[in-house]
C-alpha cells in the first residue's frame, strides 16, 4: 500500500533523526568530559618537543598504508573481472580514500573521485558502485579481525573504558573471530549467489575472503601504527591492547557520521588510554596524527586530481583541435 510505505518512510526518517540527535548529545558530553582533563599548554609543549624523525616515520607508515589501500580496489576489480591498469587503480583509490577519510560518507565522497577516474578507463557507474561496496566489505572484515585480536590479547583498556569484565570483551572477540571463520567456510561450501531483498550477491572464494581480511587488517594495523609512532615513548601499553582501543574509536567515529570522526575518535582514544598516557600528550599526538594521516594526503590528492583534470581536458581539447584541422585540410591533389 502506498500510504503504508509513506508512513514507514516517515517513521524511518524520524527514527534516524532521533538517533542522530541522541548520538550528538552523547558525543558532546563525552568530548566535554575529555576536554576538561586536557591542559592545552601540555598539548602545545608535546607538539613542540616531537622530533622530526618521528614525524618522518609517521609519514612513511602513512605512505605504506595508502599503498595497501590501493589493494582494496585491486582486489575488488579482480573479483569483478575488470581489467584496469594499476596506475589508474592506484590513483583512483588513493585519492578516493584521502577524500572519504576526511569528509566521511565514503560511499559518496570516495565514489565521486572513482567515477571520474574509472569512468575514463571504461567502467560504468554500476561497476564503480560494486568496487566501493567490495572495498567497504574489505575494511569491515579487516577491522573486525584486527579489533577482535587486539581485544582478545589485550582486553584491559577496552574493558576498563566500557566498565565491563575483561572476560566479556574477550568472549565477544572470540565470537567475532568465529563469525569470520564461518564466513570463510560458507564461501567454500556454496558457490550460488545469495539473494538479499532484490539484490543477488556472488560470494567470493574462501581465498578471496581471506585475502580481504588480510588486506583490511594490514591497512588497519598501519593506520594504527601512524598514531602509535607519534605517542610518547615511555607509556606502558602494548601495541595489541592499543589496537583494540584504536579499532573501537574508529568504529564509533564512522557510525557518528561526523566528517573524519573529528572529536569523536579523539574522545574514545583519550578515554581508553588516559590511564597510561596523560591526556595532553595524547591530544598532541592525535593532532600530529590528523595532519600526517588525514590533511597531508588530502592536500596531495587535491593537487593530483587538479593535475589529472588539467591533463585530461588538455588532451580532449588537443584531440578536438586535431580533428578540426583534419576536416579543414584541402583534399590531396590527384
């Protein structure tokens, strides 16, 4: 019934608005609580004392992480059986993720860059949408595996932040790993497409799922490594335990729909790690992390896209001029 569909759409809309407002209030309270513990002179002092060598190390890890991000699109194109030169794929993926990491709404912001680049390489908008969905799935599998392993091995920071027993968060981590293992088994048992509503999804092979988990996990570890390399050297937290907090902060930031997770990500990190690292030093490290992992790639991507657009349009104008000159030439003498 059209009336029932319209009513359902209205309820869905208002539920979404109410959820967003509830999240906004919670986040505002959390950010206010976190900032009350921060002395901004400590933040500035930490940034001034941060050695350039560690900033360069963070830049190097970021570059490696963005290379791994290109493998998201490479694996998606292999799954879709689409042949695109790696140079084009790397450009589209790196620029797309630089924008989506900062703007949020990866399906829209990242796809916009890919539509221009992959469209010039012959892919249709439907193909680009499939690449984005496949890449999002790779990220989801990777962060699920990485976060579960981090919490399983080092449950204390997450359990303390949530004020729940360590055994509970470890149990959830084991459950997550079992779900991922079951997914690998299911893809090996059935090769028939799975129907979800009006969509038909062809599952990848078990090796394909394992490669998605591996690529996604490696990218998450490298992204976490950027911030890790900027933290104070004398803290007592292990990398695996820190990884659980990092993944939790990333997930909450994504679901908040705040552009780049600004404020949300930092609040969760401070709540999870402030027992081991002073809040001012944490915030200083995260400001450096924001510049290295978010702002710097965005600036480079903007320059790269501008150059690509100029070259692309210059090439089209040149080809059009050649055609006009060809039409304007007199016919050859007999």
